[in-house]
C-alpha cells in the first residue's frame, strides 16, 4: 500500500473529529440549561413554597379566612398548607388559632425537627416581631403579650424578645400614668365643685340668719310694771350624741387586670370576687379571693391588679380610717 494514501486517510479522520466534539459539547450545554429550567428551578420553587413563601414579598392583605374547623385532626401536609396560606396573608401571629406560627408549632408537635416548619419559623421571626410591635404601639396589650409568647416559643433566646417586652412594659406604664393623670384631674374637678357648693351653702345660711335677726322686734316695756316672781325654767335634757358618720373610701386609681394568655387562647371567661382592706393611707392590703369561676385561672391576675389600686381613704369624723371592701372583677373577651 502507498504510504501517502495512509497518511492522507489519517489526516482526514483527525479533521472529522473536531466537528463531532463541538456537537457533543453543544448537546451537553443544552441538556444543562434544560435541566435547570425543567428540574432545578421548579424544585427550588417547591421548597420555597413549602417554607411559606419569601416573607419579604409584599402581599396585599385581604379578608381573613375563618380558622380550620378541626386543627387537631389535620395531617402534617394540611397544616403546612394552612401555614402557607397564613404566610401569604401575612397572618404571622394573629388572629389566635389561625396564624402561621401556630400551624408550624402543630407540625413540630407531630414531627419534632420538621425542616420546613423549623426553617419557616426562623426566617419569619423578624416579620412576626414587627407585627407584635405594631400590637404594642396600638396598645392592644393582651394581644401583644400573646404574640410575644408565640415568638418566645419559637426562639426563646432571641434578643428581640427583650426589646419587645421592654416596649410593652413602657407602654403599660405610660397608659397607667395617663389614667392616673385623668383620675387626678377628675378628682380636682370634683373637689372644686364640692368646695363651691359648700361656700354657696354657707353664704345662703349666713344670709338667712341675717334676715331672721332683722325681723325680730324688742318687746315694749309696761307702764307700771310689777316685779314678777322668778319662775323655774325646766332644764332641757342634753341630746344623745350621734354615732360618728363614716365616709366610704373612693377609688382614685384603677388598674385593669391582665388577661391570662392561656385563658385567652382557650377563649375562657369568668370572674373573681375579692375582699381587701383600704388602709388610712389609701393603699390596699389583706387581699383575699372570696369566689372565682373557673378556679385557678383568673385569681392571680385579679389580685395583682387590686394590689395596684389606690383610694381616697374612708373617714370617720374627718379622720382617715381603715375599711374593708368586697369587689367582683369580670374577665370577658
């Protein structure tokens, strides 16, 4: 065989390899792009959807759907679906029983360590904290306390909880101060009106006495007066001294009791009847629970509130004295 023919054949084969290689590379690139759009990207969207969607995506809130009829009977997938709906509606912590955090907590009760619920709670925490802060600013203190409790259940060591609790306490103190100022102003108005009424009554009495004295005339002396025998004037018995009048105590500063979180979650209502002593200084002491329905639910909240009440003390003959008061405190949602 001719050596030149063999070399030409080899060169032709080498030249044919280059287009085949380019075609193979192009096919690999096309397959990679197709796998991205058809497999990887849809998978990421599914994972993001399972996590409740990106919480930073603005969503126009609409009408809040009613809570599921029977949450306890729902499976994990159903709970995650309800949580996703709540996230899309920005119902992170409210309303009670129909929010994303509570649904995710139910999932974790069924499957501790569930990655979808765990990741969603962690990623949504800042937005839920912002919702709790809005409840504080609106002075919806019971709701704000409930939402802070939910946040603490998700991440008890988060420093944001300290900030939220400080803001809640500051708002409560500010409200107490405003209520106290309003009560002080009302008391001053009552005292001014009472003083004006007393001054008017004293002026009317003085005018009446002056008019009575002016109408009296002295008796005319007789022409030939004969000394009359002195007559004995019967002695009028001294009047029996009446018992000192007691003026009851008047409430001047009232603090509403805090609704227990557990009772609020379970929609429980009731009342507490308390008996306490108002001291001569206007403070409460010796607080006792006389009756409560239901038992062991509202007693602590009621006694804590009564401890902070202030009174204008009862008086006897103008002197402050201790007195006992019984009061009923109702807890209604």
